[in-house]
């Protein structure tokens, strides 16, 4: 089975995909859109993409493409601790580091450490943490550093000079497995932390109390919502869709009746699936 993931090699998404699909063929993709297109066009059976980081928030592109490709569903969620390390080429003069490369989110998540220890060193945004590590490995004559993971250091032969430089210990990223088949993903080797259902909801028009009406559908049924995220429809100011996550085991009567009630309010409902959440290792 072929599984796409947000690349390049040694990205955090690959670390997640490797644990989720240890025996499958993993194919790196340049961006999140390419992951969705690979699934949509049948080039792969599934894809692993990031959905949310505990520090930087929701990955907006993932939500946008879930909305734009209604045939694609969520099979599972997986939460992985994120550990950032500062690495250099073995030939680097550590006392004279001239530039630090990484993905903007990794630099943001390590801001206080880098600002304290390398305040006068230029920080340069790069397309990914893994690509930053690769760039450092390809320029051994320069005193460059990268913020990336242990996998990248091993892959590109870099030396870690500072471990776990993220500013917050509780730095986790939530990934999702997407597919068109909406199969129930299961992996007996991984720890299950819970069960969820995902919905994309589009209101018929912007009028007072409309969102309250939507939420009341879940409230009177005592259905617990762990996430309500709005995203612009890109059709004008004030036009949004909502990504809603319902926590708990699937109850056919409760969940299906809630969806039917939403539809009676002329709400567009895209059901993303009922799925388990797994815990991964960093």
C-alpha cells in the first residue's frame, strides 16, 4: 500500500507516518495540497498530514483542503510530541555560527532559546525542518545550523549541539490519516487515547444567533465538542465554514439525529468520519 506524507524525508510527518504505517511504502509530497491530490487522484491509498500544533495552532491549509475535497475523509488522528534540536555539520565552528535555518513554526517554537543563546545570529525561514538540515549538510564550508529532529540529524550526518530546545515541554502535533475509502484505521501496537467524529459545517446565511442554533443541537444532547474552528470561505468578508470535533464513541441514534437536525436548519454538513486518536512517540 502506498502512503503519502508531507515531506521531505525526515520531516515530523514522516516520523508520524512511519509509526502509523511501518510496513508500507511512504511517498513524500512537496506540500499539503499534493498529499490531498495524491489521494484524490488514486496515486496513493492514504496520506498523513498535520492538522494542529499545540503551540502554533491549526494548520489552516489542511482544513481548507478537507473542505474543498468532500470525498476525502479522516480515518484516524495521531498525536506526537515534538522535539526540536539544534544541529550543525561536524566541521562547523560552533562559536561562530552565522545563520540558523528552519521552518518558521520550528523557529517560533524555539524562539526563547534561540533569542537567549544565539541572539545576534540571523534566523532564516526554510521550507521545512528537514530541508534546513539538508541545506546545512550540503554546505560544510560554512558555519550554519538547523533546527530539526533527530531523524534529520541521523539522515544528513549532522551533530546535535543542543537537545530539546523547544520553549514549551507540551509541544505536540496532531496528524490525521486521510483517504477516500473512509476505512476504520486500527493499529494494535499503538495506544488509543479516545474516539472522535469530525464535521464541516457551512451556515446558510449570516444572521444573529445562527451559530448558537448550531451549537444547541449538540448542547441539549450533551455531546462534548473539543474543537470549533472557523475558516473563511474566501467568497467575501464574514463568510465562514466551521470544523467541529465531537468527542466520544459513535452512537448511531445520537450522532445521526444530530446531523439530521442540522440539515433541517438548512446547514450544509460534511461528515468527515468517526475515528480513533492514537498516541505516537517523538
